C-alpha cells in the first residue's frame, strides 16, 4: 500500500503523510475491503504530536521479552441507513444503566 499525503487540521493546517503500518480484512463490509492502520508523519517525517502509536511501538519493542499485554480503546459510532445510531430505537436515546 503506498504512502498518502494529505492535509491535517489540528489547530493549524499542516501537510501530513499517512504511512501504512498494518492491514486487516474489513469485518463490516467484508472482502475485498480492508482497514488500514497508518502512522501519521509531518512534513519532516516525524510522528505528529497526537500520534501515540509510534511511541508505544518503541516502548513495546524495548520490553518485548516480558511479553506485555495492553488494551487500546477507540470509539466509533455506526449509523443505520435512516441516520440513527445503529441499534437505537426509533423514539431516540435508549435507557442507560442507572438512569
């Protein structure tokens, strides 16, 4: 997969390069579609400030003999074709625990 240059707005408009790191089969739209995780570099090819993956990769390489485990959380919202969050009832927000 080739690198891809684009613009990034993080308070300022900067040019960044997306460098593919890992590719997975897309579990939502299935083959032949793929999800690609990328390193985000600035114009000097330095990871941008919000890119924590590169620092994590360095630390994990240093401690790989310990076979560490860790978890990552990324939040996404999937929408139904009618524009509502996927799985939500037609009347709006579902009850949440404790409310």
